[in-house]
C-alpha cells in the first residue's frame, strides 16, 4: 500500500498541488494499481519468451525534403515578443 506522504512526494516532483480530497483519491487509486501489479508478479512466466514488441518494428518514415520557408523577419512579424531575431517566450520552469 502506498502512503499519503509518498503521494505528496510524487505530486511535488510533478509540481502538482493536491487538495486533501485529491490526495486521498490518488492514494487509493495508486494503491489499487500497485496491488494489481503485485498480482501480475505472481504469474508463472517460465517458458515464456521475453518480448518488447508483439509485432515487428518498422519505422514508417519518409525521406526529408528540403523546401523553402518564409523569411525570419516575416515569421517574427506577429510574435508577441522577440529579441535578436528569435522568439521570446515566458519561462515555464521554476528554479
């Protein structure tokens, strides 16, 4: 079973603020998930070949094609904030 403190730590790592109700809900839900995973660990997998993919992997990629683009100044014309020929965006990651 997972503890409320562990849920709070996980929430902190994800920069989430949980209400008391959310903390209770997530503690119960994560506990249910961990209980289910524990049941999976009890399965007898002797003789089962380990697999990472159930179907063959195949990259479906196209060749890159060089094309023309609009000039930098034109791309920046509608930018709300720009500096030294680059888009300027607000910081989203705290220190």
